[in-house]
């Protein structure tokens, strides 16, 4: 199991971290969610291990490792500075907890809904939209203007 978990983080490092400037930084465009697709496809291809890891009875050490990985990726290993500590409205620890739970929650629902018609590209767009625009704008409660 440990080998599989390590592979998940290696894939995330290769497929996501180096693209953070394109996803959230100054190089962002309307199509930036495409950079998430390869990793979402990897998760889909490995759903036999991902479903139990992400589920309500999943491995708590995986979720803790995921938060630690995301914190280091966003605040230390990103090729560019994404978050200015002086401008942050919430502490990094809580931001990472929110982001990791939200992202993995969307993926868990997708993997566990066999009637879902969404593709890996759709899920990447959904995660990107909620993350970048915020849940209230994505949900239609607030305008993004």
C-alpha cells in the first residue's frame, strides 16, 4: 500500500507541481484547467486504490500526508511564489486543509458515482473553477464581477 501511495505523490509532483504557474500564477489562462487533466486521469486509472484512500473509512495517514504534500508544494516547491503571506486572509494550514478536502471530495464523489457522465477533463474544470472563482461564485450565489 505504501508503494502505491508514494506513486500517487510522485505522479502529483510530475504532473502538477511544475505547472502551478500555469494553473494559478501569472501564466494562467481560461484553459489552465487542462494542466490538471493528466493527474485526474491518473487518479481515474487508479481508482481501485483511490476510492478506499479517499473514502470515509480511508487511511488517515494518507490524508495527513496529502495536506503536508500540498502545503510544501504551494508554499515551498512551486517554481513561483503563489501566495503572499502578507496578503493571506487565513493561515496557510487552514487554507491547505480546505483545498485538500475540497479537491479530494470532488474526486471522491466522481469516482463513487458510476452514473456520472463527467470526464476527467470535466472534473479538472470543476475543481479549477471552484478553486479559482470560489464556491459562492461557482455555485451562483455571488457574481464574479
